RNA sequence: AGAUCCGUAGCUCAGCCUGGUUAGAGCACUACACUGAUAAUGUAGGGGUCAGCAGUUCAAAUCUGCUCGGGUCUACCA
């Protein structure tokens, strides 16, 4: 007895997976899947490092499934795919976690706890959940090398990061500058955007807001405004409501003011500019100061007139120059005003104005000292200005706003910081000097300086409107005090210098979906600003820059070796205690506080200290393509000093043998995948560093997956308690079902609503069906001892249905390859799913069941086995990337018997491709026969229609019927139908099929236009022709078909229709029971003759006996004897089909007896009878 | 505020790029059937203003514009 295919008692995916996991680790299946491809073309994949100080979630499972399936697929396609794992270990979340755990705050660092201890705690916390991550990685079937991961806090990693920074430094792309950052005066520290996004930081507060009046200076630029005032505006007579008043109008003053609104009056002493929108409409308005009632002329955005002026009854868009109104008294808004001129923002660019609040501290002299050459107090133009609030003119204090800073820099207006780091005004600001701009000290007697400033402005005819304004403003999450935006020193990477190159390189990247790359990412690149690297933290990569105290000299370190040599040099030059702890072994840890203890020496012999900043952790992860390998050994010096050009060459050369090393084989990546939230994170930092240092893309294809939401479409969060535990999910449903669900439910880049019921469905529907099909196969294959020992039977010798399922299979193979190559696993999975369900299981297996259990083990049966086996085996390989466990399980169970592959795992074999060696008898490529697939579809449709008819008239399938009519619309359709006639007949239990020819008159026909063809030809006449066709009689249609064309008259114009321009289908066959679908029509003869009824009875009888056999527990092959006590009518039916019955039920004897003891009572078509079935022997 | 994705049956999704006249599938529900794949399967049925409005067109779920709703990222502003 030969070995048998394993059979199972039930589908238990988690149990199968546990078995496979044990096997994988025992056989080192992953390692082997890589080593087996030694020497093959590499497919480069980068693992985006997760942070292991939090638990993995279900959203990690989707992106990792995506990564895994692509890597597995590429491996099966013959590439060598190395997957080095990695961990992101620096950054604020880790610091915060440690602080929470120790119950300390940032202020305590260096006091209650030393930096050394603190960083030690961080180091310990960093991989806290590593075992959980390793566990989920294993259980979800993610093959990645966890034994040798890159870890961002390791010295070798940091060293490479330093080297990259030093390369940037050498290129002049690393510079120090001020930037405007959120700053908490109360806490005395800058805040990160992350900190600003803590819940509760944005609060609604009421602030004193002021519309300040900046007095315009008359000069060339502003001359047109003053001209307008003198002439009283260019009068538009059609708009004059009151001609008398208009003529009387004389400008009472030439004083003209730009109106600018602020919610932070304390920034006004630092004002250096006014910004307007280039295409915003502004107006010059003659009016009066509402507080002092003195005449003034003011400039503001036209759209915002109604905020200050009474516009009752006026459409703002119809306001024209010259329009004056004196109206409604009952309003808080100003009712006396007149438009003198209208212009665009860009028209007043460069206009100058008088400083609003001049003191010694902000005098032009001081400005010149701080920023030599600055030209302040001008009107600037920038697109960030809106007309949502205020006046459409933005008071610009470069020190206290990012936009202000940017535009200020563009125009060179200088910078004034009239507030110190404690949050109080500096000296030299008169009565405001040394006053806190907000109540940072919880002073109960605090007087709001903003109010005083507003009062001063009011008195001086410099305030147009002052009011309390409620808005949301960010607060420091630790002190609860309002933050302010403050200029702080920071180090930047000049990404803007190579913006165009980055945009260009981006165009070569294959983004999935395209919109992420072109839209979100492309846009981000277009609007890029320089990368602010600085962070004032403790646990992170230190910026390797040392500076002399007078800031005239600095040095950027690019390697440990360089640092150590500089350490020694400084000790020699500076002497004393300098670096004495680092002379012996050099530096052992590149973190704080050690690096900060090191003093270097400048070229001129001055001591230099490290600038205290750490770098943005995103630089860490973006440096991963290089830092994961560390700096190469350059001692051979065969390529010269280390550079971007030879970085990987050295790596390659330093490995033995060199061919196995790292060359082009590691950079750039062929493929990366992460969540779409990484677009401006990892995707960007990878791209930026690669472009800056290596002038290359970092990845050729980037797949970004969407969010995983809960089943109601809400974001998963611990707070809402709707997070899905990936461990539990996988334990309950299996990794395969979870993976399959995640991939096929929606395109990975769409947000997906995660629903456990969906996994259940996948499990039942897809895996259940596949499992059943395998069970079915193994059941009979074991009986017959099929082990694929026989020669492969060529297609031409196989039956129609075998060729059909193989053709379908190959079509699926073809599509799956195309979709996988296109990074569309969702489509691939759906195609496979559909094949398993509607083709393999519900048609092939169902129709072929008999072939497996009936008859001897000869040609046809072997064909059936070979066919089904090929389908199953191919499927296991097709689904292997998406469902790595079950596929391997089935594959191994199949292969264990047939040994068709010399491989321990499905992941070591090749992905199926079309079998070009097969030549189907009717032509086609590989095993694909399109016409065969087409006619099988016809058969399925026809059968489905006939079954629906039987259902309609309530005649069960077991009752044979005589005839079916299927009108063939043309000769080829008839031929197609004839070839599948036997199939249909068997499927629907009908004795004959007739195909009335097109010319027949039995069938009534329907005609409708072929819209695609006719629409182009007829255009507007389409409707009329459509209506005319609907009126056609049967005779008209027959005539049309005979003539091949038809003359119509539409609106008196002749229209000639060709036969190809209409679609004719059969609709009805009078006197028959008819159904149709598309162009297919079937008509069923539902007459049950006595002869047919007898046969129906016989079939019913067979069915009942089979059930008895099964209930009695007989083996499939047991022979039986049957005795029946039956009524006469039934007895005749049975006797008539005795041979048939005996053959079906494996009976050697069928006796009719008058009486039966202990028989089984059965019922056939409402007639009872009694039978006894005895096993022979 | 900007960018981007999404909105089709109770639920999950096709269809949209390339417009064509009965808008599909699965799940769920109901009824029926099948019974040597049986914790499986088939058939039928109900269920839709294709988010809304406007436009282009002989024809719009499909193309264009706007609006609304949801998500995400970035920014945070006088």
C-alpha cells in the first residue's frame, strides 16, 4: 500500500499554522528561501523600522502582509530577496514613556536623575516589546531577518548617520539658522509638533485683538493712492446715489493708513512689515476713526469691508470706486465711508509706512545693527494671506510667526525680537519694558499688557477697532500656559537647494497608488522647506558638530575614528584635563552625556564644544539604506577616501567572497511599503537623503497602504476601546484568513474597515472551499492510489471539461502574474478566489464527481485526477505569497505523495506561469483556449437558466425532461452550444437539445440599437431611431435580417441601418417556458410523459437507496442486495430501469417481494414503499 | 487653511481610466432544492434618487465644476 494524502477532520487554520511554523523554524525555511537564490538577481527590499516600545496593532499586520507577500512573490519569481529587519529606537515617545514610568519631567533631568541614567533607562525601554513584536512577526508569517536587525541607537548606526551629515556639511547643505518654533516661556523650552498635538493643548481663549493703523508714507510707490484722495476717487457716475453729496465730497485729510489685525498686540513693537495677498482686491476708503472721530483714509481688503462698514443693502461685488453712502444710523458699524480707489495687493507692494510703536529698542538704528541692510516697514506680498479674518493685511513680525519669518526673509526686512525667553518685553520699550506679554507667572495682579498697547494705539489715532476675540490657541501641555512662536537657533538641511532634482527623481518612482506620489508627495516636494534637524532632547543621535565659543570656528565629525583622533589632538593641544577619560579607549558611546564631555580643538587652537542639539529621529530612519550596513572598511583604500560614489563599492569589496557582498544589490530599494501616514515621514526622509547625498532615488516602487479603521469607519484608538488585538485575531481565525481578508477586501491604499466577520467569511468561503476540494481529491485519490505516477496526459487526449478547467486555471495564472507584477495583490487575490469558488469547486468538481468514484482506474479517471491535482498544486503556489501557511500545508501534503517538486516548502518553488509547452487542440496560447472558456460560460448560463425554469414550474432536477430549445443567433453560437450539449443535458437532466436556426419562425425576436456603433453615426437622431426600432414587428426584423440593412425615415430624412448596427436577440417562444440572459434564451419542454415519470421514479429510488447505504455505514465499494415491497405503479417504473438502478447502487440483486420484515420505509413522489438493503458477504 | 483619498443594496466591495440604455458580486435575510465534497452546495426573491446640485452629451454611476459628509497628512495664521 502506497502512502496516502493526509485527510482531515475539519478546517482548523490556526492548528495547521502552528504545525507549519514549527516546521519552518526546524527546516529554516526562510533562510533557505534566501540561500536557494544565491547568485540570482537581487530584489532589494527595505524594512521600515517600527518602534518596539509600543505594542503591535492590527494596522501593522496589513503593511507587513503587503511587504511579505511581495517579497515572497519575488522570491518565487526567482529573485533573491534579503530582508533585514530593523528597529527605530530614538525619539520623543521613548523619552515620554520613560518619564511617565519614572514619574519625572524634563526639568528633572540633570537634577533628580543624571543624563547618563536617563539615557540608560531609555536604552532599556527601547526594545521593551521586542518579544511581542517578534511573536506577531512569526505568527503572522512575516519573513524578515530578526536575527541581525539594524538598531538605530547602535554606535555603528549613529556613525553612519554622522557620516551622512558630514557629507551634507561638506556640500554646504548643513547650516545653522533661526527658525520660528513653538516655545513655552513658562517652561523655558521649545516644543515639538508632537507635543503640540497632545490632546487639550489647543484651547479657546479670549484675547484682546486690535486693528492697528499703519500710516502710509507718500512716495513713488504710494503716489497713486494719494492722487486718488486728491481727486476724490475716479467717479463712476452710474454708481452715485447722492450726486449733491458726491460733488461736495472733498477729502478732509490725506492721512492714509494700512489696517492690520492682530490677536497678539504684544507682537506689534516687533512689527517690520505688512503682508498682502497678490490677487486680493483692496480698497482705499475715506472715513473717520471711530474712537477719535477724526477723518482718515484706510486701506483694507474689499471682501472684509462689511466687518467694519455698514453695507446694508449693498452687494459687495457691485461696490465701485466713487460710491459713497450715508445711511442707517442704527448700527455699530461705520456708516460714513466712501471708496476712493480699488487695486490688487501686488499693486501696493513696496509701499512704505511709519513704524507703529517706535522706541529705542526697536529703532531703525538697532534694526540695522541686528540685521545690516534690512529694509523694514514695507508692504510685502505673499500667498498665505487670506480674507477670512481681519483686514486682509497681515501684520508681520518675523520673530513670532513662521509665515512672517518666511516672508520677512524673502524681502529682507530684518528681524526684531522685543520679547525675551521669559516672555517679557525687553528693556528700551518705554512703559512696556520688562512686562510679561502673558501672565506666565500666575501673578494675581497681572495687568494685560496687550490692553495697554491697545489703549495707547487708540489714543494715538493708531487703532481702528479693538475688541475681545475668542479663538483657539495652543498651550504648553506641561504648564498649561499659552505658547508663543519664538525664534530659536536650529540646524537645517538645505533640502530646498535640490528641490528640482528631488521632484525630477520622484517622477521615476512607481507609486501605488499613483495619487500618493503625484499628489500628496509631489505637492509636499513642491512646497518643501529646509529640514529642521535640531531637537533639544536627551535620547537621540547627537549632532556631530563642535563649535568654538566665539562661534567663528566649527567642525563636523564623520566617523568614530575621526572623532577619536580629534579627541587626542585636542588633548595634546589644549593639555590639562581635556578628554582625559577618552584618551585610552576612545569614545565608547556616541550618546549624551559622553559626546558633550568631549572638547575638540579648532584650527586656530581654540577649544570647541559640541552644539547641544540632537537630530530629528526621522533622519535616523531615512538613513537606513546606508546605516543598516554601517560604515564600510576602507583600510584597503582601493577606491580612495570614503564618498557617496564608493560607499557601496567598499562594502562589496570588504565582504568575502565579494560576489556575496553589498553593491548595487542593496541600493536603491526595488520596493518599500508602509502606511500612507509615512508619506511625509519615512518616504520623504529616505528620498531626501538619497537625493542629497547619493543623487539617486532610495526606492523604485513605493506602496502606501491606507488606515485600518474599525468596522464603523472610526479610527482605532485605545481611548475608544475599538482596537483590534492582532494576536487574538490570528489565534482565532488564523494568519492566512486574516492576511487574505486584509488583502482582498479592499485595495491596500483605501482605508479599510476592519470587521472580524469579514475574516470569518474569508475563512469559510475561500479556505473552506479550497479545503473541501482538497478533501474531495484526497478521499478518492487515496482509494485509487493516484500518485501522479502515470505519464502526463497531453491536453489533446483530455476531455472538454478537463481542458476547460486547465484553460481557466492558466488564465488565472496569467492574470495573477500580471497583477502581482503591477503590485495589485488585491486583484490577484480576487481572481484566484473567483476561480476556486465558481470554476473549480462549483463547476468542475461538481460536474466531475462521478468520474472520481465511478468506474475503474483507467484513462478518463486518471485524466480527472491529473487535472484536479494540477489545479490544486498550481493554486497552492498561486496563493503562497498571500497565505503562506495553508498553501505550504496543502502543497506539502500533495507533494509528499507525488514528489513532483524537489522542495521542502512551497516558498522554495517557482510561481506558476503559463505552460507554453501545452498546445490545446483548438489552438490558443499555453493551455488557454478562449473559445472553450466562452462556451463553458454559455453552458453555465444555460444550465442556470434551465434550472431556474425547473424551479419556476416546480419540477425537480431528478425528474428527467425531454427537450430544451436554445435558439442560436448565428452559426458559431450553434457550434459552441453543440460542443457542450452533453454537459448541459447531464447538468439539467434533459434528454435532448434543439437549436432553432436564425431563420426559424418559432421564436419571437427583439431588436435594439447597438448604441456604441449607432451613437457615433447618428448623434442627435439616436433617440428617434431607438424609438423606431422599438416599434418593429417580427416581420420587420426578419426582413432586416434577410436584407442585411433597413431604410428608415426619421424626421423626413432617410436613415440606412446596417445589420451590424443593431442587436437582435430572441425573446420568447410562444407556448414554451422561457428564460433569457443577455443574448442567450432557453425554452424548456415541461411535459412529463409516463415514460419520463418512470425514469424519474427510478432516480428517486436510487437516491433513497444511496442514502440508506450511507446511513448504514457501508463502504463505497460494498456490493448489496435489495428487496423491495412496492405498489404496482412504482414497481413497474423500477422494474423498467432495473439495470440502471443496480449499476448505480452497486446491487447484485433487486427483488420485488410481497412482504418485508424490518425494512426501511421510504417515499417516492408521495408513494410509500418498503425496502431492505443487505450488504453482501 | 492646503493637499489627498473615499462616498454605489442593511454590510463589504466591483464597475468609473476608455460614457452606451435592466448598475453587478459576496455576506446577511426569506423561500425552495440538492445530498457518496455534507459543519459543504445550488436556485430564486426582496433590497439602489450610484452622497447632492449644476454642466457637457443623442446618451452620465462613468467626463467637468461646485457643494455636503467621512478619513488622513501637512500647516496653524494676522
